[in-house]
């Protein structure tokens, strides 16, 4: 503005050209800076050298208008507090501090107070709530019953980071959380905080109760396994309770009993008729939990089981809670007595099998029994750790001296020049690794089975043998900051204490670990954001897209186990054996039973693969269809129309991202073999970049010949025309082809990662898609993370959704334009009908960032990245946003077009179960009855003044002065019509 005014003044004064032009240039710079500061030249700075905030800066970035205000709003009716454990809660409950509940539900309480005539009007009710009159607490109890609240713990990495609970009022100021839901929230009680939100409308409450209640969300959307499994003390309690001999030992003991060979010195196992007897004897201190006992469970036919007292109690509790949950439908004969020591993984298997048998909703009631049992017996066991429980094996020194001699021998060989420095280093590292293993083995064998530390690790409650190895074995080899292994091992453990040198060597790793974790969290969060953005508008829109295409999945996975990715898929064609026995019809859902049948009849099948529907081949124009997606893992049922499966897929891949490693492995100086692993590899794949450690692919089919020259390894491929094509590799490259082998076009020649674009050009779209899925799975599996293939397929579908126009024909497209595959095919079909020339296309892969910026919605793209560029392009082209995805609707504040927000579900009317009463049936009250209802009868019985005296006294007590506020209060009192 200053420069503009100055320019005006200079022009009026008729200043020289050079001064006016200078002022014009400065005005242009000022305008540029206002629109986008720092775009050209140095940014204009304010006080303290801080760049000024331009109009563009107000829109872009995390603090900009889009991400701060449109996609991340602050809400009313919310609170936050520290969380503590609430072990006595039911799975669907949370403890809400009284003061917090009072504030959150204030309007509801005030309305109820007025309704019950405890307060004359809202103003008086507010005063009652603020002064916490005793009636308020009774009303609060009434208001919160059956009114769920939402709990959220940041960071919300997947949809289970927000769940609904029924509030229970508690004293104190901390929110109480059920111990079993902590795993889904990734919460612990070391000072974590959680936020509470109140769903207000009836629809919001119904949705919270049906879709979000914690007991309806016990399965993971990523892989369908139960998430609410006991951890820590609960595992330890169950392990201690069921501790005892394994099946082999029990059968030996059974033989001794049957053959009357029981030693006279030992008392025979007691025989129990009911579980109550066992519990009674244990509580009376007559029988110990780990004593052997004979028992006949209700369901088993044929004689007694030999088991332990603890196991009888354990099974009885679970069976009773199942009976409570299922009521009359529970058949005790179906219940299988669990006769083994229960570790964490066993509990997961038990809960999973219960879910398969009885359904998730029944099992959610049984989970509380697992929790109560675990806590109770962990308390009774009184397990603690003391330093005397860290037992160092006595033969540790002997083991070490053997290996020290061997290492000295290797050094001797190096000294006389028999081996190179590299070989010596590798041999020494191998020896010390073996030594660490040997000491660890000796340590594990040395532990007593009831040693508390051993029990914690063995049961899976806390810690692992790797950690115990550092306490009681030896710490072993460490890496230096470059990631190379230092060949001096740390021979001490923490019990003996480290020397100064050992201590310093071990600090490298510790610091690297912390730095790594910090970097990883940011990278992983950014990956999740890009994934959500690319997949957010994938919603299930129709029952079946009727596609003819399918993918082929192997019946057995790489480990030779049944391929769980088949469960919940829809068969694309009839699955039958060679003899014609049908295992699944076309269009049927493949279940565990069918999978088991497939594995059994594998040798009678035509192929080891099965054709199934996949989201990769879905033909739906917007979103995808139910049949291609198959079963929703979180419910175990077919996905519903309106399910936001895209977001679920993005969350399932992004959430475990933090667990993946960051490091690039260096394979001992081999050139070109630095393949990325962990999170960077996942990013590399999803962004479809040229990978590090690129492998060569054969550009033609033919016969391979390999030869090694002084410097290189040469692979020659002779094609059918006799032409030779040579590929050069460094000497130490590992080849994947052999001399004389016949290969197809696009075969991988050496070790490394393939470039997806080349794979697409040389092989087929299906193979490129399959490569993506397999490679991403490799990374996650290596870290022990289980994700279902369909989530990765869905993201890959979004990356390969577009095709590039090659020759336009009569289609009206421009060459090089990116078009949706389905739109392109439809346009070509129209052209064909008109006997025109069809357009040609080539397949393309877009990285997830590119794909999300290429979306049809400019609002979604602008809120993602490159805000200014996206908005200027949209303005120039006059783009229209159809508001098809979720983000666009969140931005403009509409209901999202998913789940209950779909038009399909918007106008649902609920039929009443009983007919509504007619006007005649509802008798209107006359004045006197109404007065009696409102308890006004007595006052208005006599003269008007007499009745009002009481009211006036009350008004004075309320604190309204008799002169000033009285007239307003009188106006609020409605007198019956016949009162003067």
C-alpha cells in the first residue's frame, strides 16, 4: 500500500522515468511477496528476520487453512485426562471422572432438571449444576446410562484408535481404561493421555454403539486376528495357574497310574468330581495349583483326564463365562478341555478358535473372564524379580575359553598370510556369534522352570530370552556408528557388570536406536498420509461389478502352510478336483472349511492355484464392489456397501510402519548389492521409484550362456533368431540364471530388486501387480507383521488405475493424456459402435504421491501437497469437484459419502414395533388435571396471592432481588386462564 501510494504521488509529480520504473518494480515485488513470499528471490522479512506470511502460506502446509482448519477442527463436548487401568470394568465400559462427566453432559443434565421440575428454568438449572447440588449427581447417573462416549488416543494410526464405551462414573480425575483395549490404542499407563468426545444426536449415539463399541471391535482390520488378547500380568497369571507337565509327561504318568506302578512314597493324584471341589480345596490350602489331579469334564466321554488343579479351575471359568454369554444355545459337549500350560500365543489361538466357533460378540463377554482369571492368579502367585533370579551359567568361562583359543588360531592363520583381512574378520565375527549362542543355550538350560524371570519370558508376559541373555549370558557383538560389526565382543553381562571399554562400545548401538526411532516415526506417518490420500475415495459401492478377470492365489504359502489370504475371497470360477468333486461354486465365499478341504485334496487338483476375485481387477467406475473385495476382516462378514475399505487398507499398511527398520544393509563390500530393506523399501515400492540395487531383466526370450572374465561376469542371451544380447555384471554378483537355461522375456538375471515400470513393459500388468504385493509383504513379514494381501492390492489398484493415451484415434483424447482405465474402455466401446478408429493406450504405474495429485478432486489434491499449484491449475481449467471422496466432503462440512452417509442409507425410516396411538386414544388434560400434574394445584386452590407467596419466597432464595429481577421471574410463571 505504501509503495502504491508513493507511485501515485510520483506520477502526479511527473517524476523522471527511472524513478517511476524503480517504484513500479518495487510495487511488483511487494505484490509478489503478498501472494507468495519467497517464491522469487529472497523472502521479505519482518522484525527479527522472520519471513512474512503471504496469502499462499496461509493455505499451504500443516498450519495452513486446509489442514489446520478444514480437515482438523476443534470440537465442543470434549475433554482429556491421564489414563489409568480399570481392571474391574467390563470390556465395553470406561471410567469417566465425575467432574468431567458433569461438564461434558451439562446441557443434558440441565434439560433433565427442568423436565423433572427440580429447577424452574434453564438459568436455575445451570446454577444447580455449577454449585453441584446433590440431585445433580442422581440426574447425571440417569443421563449417562446408555449414552456411549468416544475415547481417542493420539496418534490415531488406525481406526481402533477411537472406540466407544459406556461411561461409569469414578472418583478422582483420571479416565479409567479396560486393560484389554490398551493394545488397540497402543496405550500404557506411564502417563498417556486420552481424549473423550460425546456423540450428541441419536444417530451419532446409535452409530457409536453399533459400529464403534469396543466389544464389537475385537478383531484387527489388518489381518482379522483378535486384538483384545490378554497381555502382561494376565498372561503371567494364566501361565502360573495352568503350569504343569506337558502332554507327553501326562501320558507317562497316566500309564503309571493305570498299571498300578505309582511309587508308594508319593501321594496319588486326587480325583475331583466338579471344578468347585478343586477350587474349594485350593482355597482351603489343602491342594496346590500345580498338584496333579484326575477330573472328568462335563463334555468328554470315556474316563478321567489327568490334569492339574489349576487347569481345572481355568477351564471351568472359561466354560462358565461361555455359558453365560451364549445362554441356552451353549452346549457343554462342544467345549474342549484345555490341558496344557497356557502361554501368550496359546491364548491368542484359544480366543481365535472361540471367535470362529461362537462369533465375536459372544467372545467379547468371555474376554473379561480371561482378564479376571489372569489378574487374580498373578496376584496370588506373587511373582517378583530379585537379583538372585538372574542365574549365570557356571560353565560360561569354559565355553568362552574354548572360543578364545579358536579366535587366536584364526589370528595366527592371518599373521602367516593364509587368509585375507576380510576373511579373518568374517571368521572372527562368526566365532563370537557362535559363542554368544552357546552361552545363551547354557543359560536357558540352567534356569529353573519356576524362576520368575524365566516364567515371564517363557509365558510371553514381558521380555524375551534375547533380553535375559544380556542379563545372565553375554552381550555379544556390537556395531559401530557406520553399521560395521566391531570384532571385540562384550563378554560380560549386566549382572557381572561391563568394563569401561565395553560400556563405551555398547553406547553406539543405543544412540543409533533412539535416533532411528525418531526418524522412523516421521517417515512412517508421512507414508500413512500419502496412502490415505491415494485410497480415500475407495468405498464399496455395489454388490458385483460382473468382471470376468481374476487373480490366481496359491493354496499353500511360501512356508507350506495353508494360504490364509484365500479365506474370505470370492471364487472366480468353480473349484473342483480332477474327479469333479466341487469344493466351492463360482461366486461362493471361501471359508476356513473350504481352505482345509483344498489343502487335503491338493494332490487331486488340476493346479496348485485357485482363481479368486480381487480388487485389482474390479470394474466398478467409482469405488469397488463387494464381490471383488470379499470379506471385511474386522467383522468376519462380507464387506457392506458403504464400507470405507480404502482408508482401512491405508491404515493397515501405515500403522505397523513404525515397527519396520530403517537401515540399508551393506553386504560386506559387495558392489551394487546394497538393497534397501524396511520402511525405505516400502516407500520405494509405493512411489514406484527406480530401486537401489537394481537387477537386470532380460529384454528377450532365449538360451543363456554365462562366462566369467577377469573383471566382469557376462551373461549372453541368444534369442530365437540366433542374435546374441550381452549383459555385463561386476565379478561378485550373484546370478539367478544358469548356463544353458531357457528363459522368458523379462526374466530376472541377477540378485536385486526389479524396476516396476520395466516389469510392466516386458511382462504383463498382472505380473507387475503381483510383484508389488509380494515385495511389500516380504518387508512386513520379515518384521513379523501380518497384513492381508487385499489391503496392498487395493493400494496397487489405485497406482495402476490410469492409462496413458498412445494414439488418439477418434476418441477425442490427447496423446500422452492420463485417463481412467474404465473411462478409456467405455469411450473405445462407443467409438467401436460408431465404426470409428479406437484409441491405443499403454499401461502406466503412478507412485502414490503422483496418483493422489492426479485425482479428479482438486479440493482433495490441494489439501494434500503443492496447494498453490493445484489451486492455480484448477482455476485456469475451471475444474468442477464432484465431491466423490471423503476429504472433499469433510472440507466443505457435509456428511461423508461412506457408511451411513451414503444416499442409500440417508432416508431410512424405522418401523415402530407397536402401532402409534390415535388422537382419540390420547386424552387431553383439562386445566385442573394439568395443574395437578405440574404440582401447582395446592397453590392455586385459594386466592391467587396466597399461592404466589411461596413462589416469591423461593425467588428471593434463588437470589433475585425482590425489586429489580422480580418482574422478569413473574413473567415466567404461567397462571391458569381462570386466575385473575
